[in-house]
């Protein structure tokens, strides 16, 4: 059972990719990209976990009294969350313009760029 | 890995992520994504990452759904008009 | 490419990647393992600099350069959204209709708004002590302002939200982070060096430059999210194509 | 001196924040001047650092210098290749900003500074990525560079093609970046470190490579190769480069894509090259296969384009294939060659895009067929165009020719044929465009409707269609071409590049008789192909056999994502022998 | 594991698990209710976890969720108002049950905390949680728009 968290991360990533490849709506596709990204958070935090440990936040904890989990991955995941939110915003802005100019958000109906 | 709490949180994440992909209508997907955000925050708490959980809550429970729903509204609006004109 | 070909390629690629990832999972160290050399060093360094929240110490001191990049991503995406969602020549603004919201919802929104703003500020201010920090608190503050849109109507929100000032404040906060970094170079030893006294452990002024950088990020994020949402709200509520009524 | 490394990132970012702060009240000319000044200042700093980069500098941001060999901070590496890429990116940003002087249509209302601010952010992201010595830091700046690039690509929001291309670009590159981050997570799990050299040591300590190493390798390289537009990750590139505003194209094709290849080089060298990583033979295997595929697909698709910007974009794809082969060779001589090649290719490609921009703004079209013979009056642009095309073919003494000659010698064998063929075909296609558009050679191509994207009905990017091409729009490409000529012709330059890249490990790159002959061969071939194509369009113009290849480039995001997954699998499969034997 | 974490596990597995199922399937009116309930169930779970891990600072998480969860639901209530008006959800029984569960958890945690500054924060969380949950439910079931929309 000790690989379950990693397998969940892999599953979430793959399922997001599947959704992205088969999406019929660009807003849905951007949502699927957000799902792909949540896989990276799960992986990072799972990597940093330590059995029986607690968060390395010492406002209500005496330093050294309990084992703590890896703070580095948490900082990385935090950065990653911000990146994810902003990328979502930029991509949604592009989807809005596509819907205005093409009159559709179905990738199957976009035919401007080919060959 | 004997902590059932972590297992439960992981399964919830896997389930809601799958649902977020399987639900094809963007408005309904936004609902699932909001739940995914909450569930992820719970998972992060269980993995002892309260800082990440806080930012996931801040982003996932209100900001991302609002962005997606505003986009859905904008994309739907012209279509509505055409339908009423017909 | 037809749907079937795409699914076929997808199936091949997905299966391969799945096999690869699963194989990698079984080679990963055991979940919950005890080997975190970098993490242990970080905790020691954070305590040495009197920063109670180690994650804040990583974000604003030890790996502050990453946060600079992260902040620039946010800044860039806000600027990008402003450019992408600008009002084009064939669009005009239509004044949104006033909307009436049921009284309980309205009361709730107006009551929670100040609580949420205060909570956001609290989360920012305690960033280097307890979980939270500039990013989380900034998003809460910005989201809280939009309770006005939810609870009252768009025009109420527009009154307290001069987007231009928020854009300027966003840029100023971002430059404050950079200037603090350069001050580290001038006054201290290196770019983004923590050159201020570290203070007393577990108090608001501990951690040297950490609270300052944290505050800059808080302001930047709050303003950035307000501008971001303003552009989407404009699109959804106000901006219409010529010819539409 | 090493303390100034992070300033290389801070200066352009500071410029961008300043432009946004003051942009509401600044007149446009002032905003553009400020943008140019900050970009030029960064470029000067990058060059100053580059001149001091031997021996390589390292800087620990925040003063977290290692104690007992271990640090908690982020390391920046200021060596020849890294600072060279930063200097190239900065100089090209200056060129693009100079080119776009008064170029665009109205800036967004009350946002006069937004375009130069975005360019500065782009520059900051590229510099940050080039000097990153920490894997996660590299990811962050990689994302910064990408996010700005999406926004810049979609800058012309009234163009249906622009926003579609920008979205494909955005989705593919973001997904690639997330794949890279998964790989970083795997590496962190194994080694518990983030500095690239430390990760490499950690992998070596663990012993021989296993599935985890392979997966991390494939995932990290996926992110970088998506950026580097290697087949089959390349689909976004023609879509994005064909639609981005011309100054942005100059940067995208000239340096951003090359940064992907640089990332592959850096990551392999520092992380995976030890005994615990991926053996050199496997990397060579993988990169040569992908590079050859990329070169061939790029060249074929380039030849059959009629949309001039797409044609140039495919030629970038083709040349990226050659760079990847060179990087895969893993020898100091090949590194020198690739470095020279990338430097002068950047100048030439940017100049060609700049000339195409002039066509677009003068005639409102970038369609080879529709423009047939219409640009006879633009003599200056014609000269620049032909010079650019010839140097793309590797005509001595242009820098591309020298870089390619050095590379061909280092790689050797049957791959030389590929090098000659790819540069001849891509340069031939550009020459064909020049012959038709500027000289009106050959019969007017009939205007049958076809599957592919044409370049007709493009909106000019300037306020109105230009009646004459402004001086900045010809001066910038002229300077760029002169620089790329100087790279091959000034004897000391190539030696300096060689010294900066590989130290004294390899003899200084220089012209040899075989190199000159190979360069002349591909130039003559290109000329022949172009003449043949212009005068006898039927003979080489029938691209029916490429139809399946062209159908793959469908503009559909789902297709591109599927290919990306397949590409990751292919990459892992190419490096698999290690694991099976180990 | 202690009693608090066992309770949190149960709340997550049964309560939040059900809402994940509810939000993924069925008509829109069921999905919005499930989304609302997911936050109202996760918030008490976070309180229980804070107590179970003996980390008072984790209460901030519950505070934030109690604040922002209903805001998220109001977003959906506002922007889906037309779809919901045609087919409004009617699930007051479930809503009150979840609110009661939230109240019980808050009281239990308060008792465990004893009179202190932390108690004030817990009470604020409780008030926001229950008030927000009920308001959001009301907004969803057609109470969002005022009389003008009818």
C-alpha cells in the first residue's frame, strides 16, 4: 500500500491528459489541464511526507518536540498552485476570444490553422 | 502506510479528479472542480501541509470556479440571443 | 485527424506513459520515509533565522528567488489578461442592469465582507508565524471584495474598485519585492539577502525581511486577483459586440 | 561580479513594473524608449558578465553560500553557455523592441506600456531560465517565459488565427511544463535535492539507473522538448509562430525554442550524465532519432507551405532537429558548433521574420501565391531576404555556415547528408519565396483552394497598411544579418565562442576546406531547388504525397496532446535499453 | 489515530464521499447542493483534524473554508440562476442535518479547547459555517434573486 499516493498522482495526471485529448469544449479542456496540474501537487506533497510527523510550523509547536515533514516540497507546491491559477486565467482569456471570433468553443469546429 | 485518513483523502481526490474529467459540460465541471479543490485541501491537511491547503482553498473553492463560470456565461450569452431571435 | 486515430495515438501514448509512471512509482522511496536531507537543513536554517513558519522561510528567504519568479508569473499573467481581454474596436460597454438580490443573501454578503477582508489581512500578517502568508491572504482579500458583486450588484463593486489604481498598486508591490531584493545586494551580501535583524522568535516582527517580502506579495496578489477578476467580469457583464443589444 | 547574476533577471522585471506603474500617463514613445533602455541595459549587463565568465561564476541567491558543501538556497550558474543564451535573448529583445517602434496598431487603451512591459517580462524569464542552476528554479522561469509568450502570441486579439494558435501553444506548453514538474518531483524523491549538480550526485550515489530514473528523464525532457519543438511535440510551433506579431516571432523562433534545446543540454550534462543517470549512448540514440525525424518533417513541411510565416516556422523546426542531433553528439566540438549555429541562426531567422513583417504591413498578405511579383519595389527588403536565405543554407562566411561545418565534422557519417539536405531544402523554400515575391519569377501559381492555411486576408499589424517600409523595419534585419555574417567572418569570434562553451577541451572552431565545400554544396542545392520550383512549379510543387503528414497538423488541441503522450513514450522507449541491461 | 481523527475519517469517507458522488452525477439541482454540502462537511472535518493533530494553528484552514466555501456556492447560485430557477433544489432536510453536524463538531471542539482566545476563533468559525451554509442553500433554492425576477 505504500505506493498508493504515487499511483493516485499518476492516475490523476493520466486522466487529465485523457480529458484534454478527448475534450469537446475548450473551457472543459482548460479544466482538465487544472486536473493534470493537481497531480503534481499530490506527487510533491506525497514525496515530502514523513510517518507520524507534523507540519514544520512552530507557532504552536516547540521546535524539536515532534518530527516534521519536508517543508521544501510544500514551498514548491505553493508556487505551483499560484502558477496553475494564473495559467488557467490566461488560457481562459484566450478561450473567451476564441469564442468571440470563431463563434464556437468546440475544438473540432476550429479550422483556421491546418497543414 | 497504515493511516486510513490518508487513504480516504487520496481516494476522494482520485474520484473527484476522474469526475472532473468525465463531466463534459463546463458549468457542471466547474462544480466538480470546486469539490476537487476542497478535497485536495483536505488531502494537503492530512499530509501536514497547511500552507498549501490554505492556498488551495483560496484558489480552488472560489477563485477558479468564479473564473470558469464567468467564462461560461460569456460564451453562452451570444448563443442565448440567437436562440431567442429564431 | 479523425477521432479514432486520435484515440489510437492517445491509447498508445497513454499506455506507455502509464506503464512508465507505475514502474517509477514502485522504485520511489517508501511513502512516509525518513530521508529528507534538504528538508532537514531547511528547518534548521529557518529556526536559526527566527522564522516560525518554515514554509515562509523557504518562500521568502531561502528560496526567495523562486517566489520572485512566481510573483512575476502572476504579474505577467495579469498584464497578459488585460491585453487579451481589452475592449476591441467592434465592442462597446453596456451598463449592466441593476439586479435585486434576496435580502438574506445581501445581508450575509455585507456582513461577511469585512470579516473576510480582516481574515485575509490576518492571514497575510501572520504569514511568517502560522500557516498562511501573502499569497493565501491576498486571494482571500480579493475574493472578499467580490462579495459585493454576489451580494449586491456589479455597479456596487465598480464603485469601490477603480481598476487602474489596483493595476498601479500591483506593479508597485511587485517592484517593492524587487527593490527589497536589490537592497539586500546593496546593504547585505547578495540579492534577496536577509539583511535586517532577525527579531524575537514567534513574534510579528521576526524573520528580518521575511515579513516585508510577505507583505509585498500579499499586496501584489490581492491587487492582481482584483484586476484579473475585473477583466473577466467586464467581459461577462459589460462588454458586448456592436449590434448586440 | 557573481553577485550581479540575479540582477540580470531583476532589471527587466523592474522595467516591466515601472512601465505598468507609469504606463497610464506615459506617452507611447516614452514607454517604448523606457522599454528599450531597460532591455539594452540588461543586454549590456549580460555581455559584461559573459566576458567575465571564465572560470564560470556561481551565485547563491540570498547569500546562502554552502556550508560543508550543502546549501539551502538557489544557485545561479554564470558559465559561457548560460550567459551566452541570456545575452542572445537580451540582444534579440532589444532588436525586437527597436523593430516594433511605432509598429503596432493602437496600444490597449490606457496601457501604452503593456507591450514593452510584456517583452521585458519575457526577457526576464529567458534570462532566469538560462542562468538557473536549480531544477525547480528553472521550472519557474520556464513557466514565466511561457506565460508571457502565450499572451504575446495572442496579442492581436481580433485575429481568429492568433487566439487559436496561442491557445494550442498555451495548452501544450503548460502540459509539458507539468510533465517536467512531475519529473522534478520524482528526482526530488530519489535524491532529496534540487540543485542540478546535487541531483546528479544523488543519482550516482544510488547506483545504476532504474525505472524511476528513466521516467524522470522522459518527463523532464518532455517539458523541454515541447519547448524545443522536437517531433512529435512540435505541432504547436507552426500554429503559434505563424500568428504571433512579427517582433514576437523574432524572439520565439530566434531564441525561445532554442532555450528548450539548451535546457536539454544543461539538464543532461548536470543531472543525467553520471553513472546513475542515462548513459551517453542512449541519449545520443534518443536525440539523434528525434532530431533526424524533426529535421525531415520540418524540411518537408517547410517546402510545401505557402503561408510565409508558417514556412519560416517549419524551417525553425527543421533546424531545431539539427541542433538536437548536435547536442546528442555530446562532444565539445559539437557543442561549439551548435553554439555558433544557434547564435547565427537566431540573427538570420529574426531578420527573415522581420522582412516578412514588412511584407505583411505593406501588402496585407503573407501568402506566397497571392504576393507573386507584387513586392518588386522593395529592393532593400529583397536583398536582405535573399541574403538571409543564403545564409540559412550555410553559405560561407556566414556564421550558420561555420557552425554547421563544425557540427558536420563533429557528427560525421551519414548524418552529414541530412544536414546538407535539411539546410538546402529550408533555404530553397525561402529562396523560392524570394524569387516569386520580390522578383516575380516563373508563372503565377494558380490559386486553387486547399486544405492548408493560406496567408491571405491577414490584417497588417500597423495602424494602417504602410505606403513605405519605415527605416527601423529594414535597419533591424540588416544589422542582424551583418552580425550573423560577422560571427563567421571575424576570425576571433568563433574562437571566443568555442572558448566560452567548451573551454580548451576542443580546438577553436575554424573554417576547413570540407566545411566550405559542404556549405557551398547546400547553397547551390538550395539555389537549384528554388529555381526549379519557381520556373517549373508543377515539378516540385505537387505535395500530394505529403497529405498524410499535413493532416496530422490539424490545429486540434486533442491531437496535439495525444501526440505529446506518444512522444513521451517514444522518448522512454529510446532510452529503455539502459534499464533492461542495468 | 485518536477519537478526533477517527471522527474526521468517518466524516470524510461518508459525508464528503457522498458529495463527490452527488456532484458528479444527476441533475444540476443535485450537483449544486452536493457542492455546497461538500464545503459544509469538509469544514467540520478540518476542525476535527486540527484537534486530532493537536495543532491549533490548523483552525485557520477551517476558518478560511467557512468563509470562502459559501462564497463559492454563491458564485454558482448567481451565475446559474436561470438554470436553477426552472428546477430549484429542495433539500432542506439534508441541509439542516449537515448544519447540525457542523454545530455538534464546533461545540465538541470548543469544549475540548476550553475558555481561551482559541475559543473565540472557533465560535466565529461555527457562526460562519452555519450561517454561510444556510444562506447558500437558500440562495440555491431560488432565494437568490429578489422579487423582480420572481
